[in-house]
C-alpha cells in the first residue's frame, strides 16, 4: 500500500495518531471503510484498531500518482467510548 504524505497532512494527522498507526490501520484488511459525504472530492472513512487494540478513525482520499493508487490521509483520531 502506498501513501501520499506531505508536510500539511503529516502534521495535522500526527497531532493525534502516529503515522505508523495510520498506515497500519489503512493497510489492515479488517479495517471497515465506508464512503464520506464530502462534496469536494472522493473521500472515505476508515475505522480500525492499532496494535494495542485501540480504535482509530481515519478520513482519507485516493490519489492517482504515476498510474498507482496512493492513500492520502486527511485526518485521524482515536475512537473514544461514548459516556452515557
């Protein structure tokens, strides 16, 4: 799996979740991916687990570079249980 990182998305995403965790979640075939309703470009929402079992949520868009698909993470954060 290839990723599209630059200073902008790397800094924004890694404020909350490490780059290693984001790439691992997006590479894991157990991760659930659904469409995102954003109208400006095709985006997806992914939910998966890091190596410690903690839930991770990532929004990403596919980018096509030199005939290959790269995943460009847009935002990421840990999933927290809702308190009732």
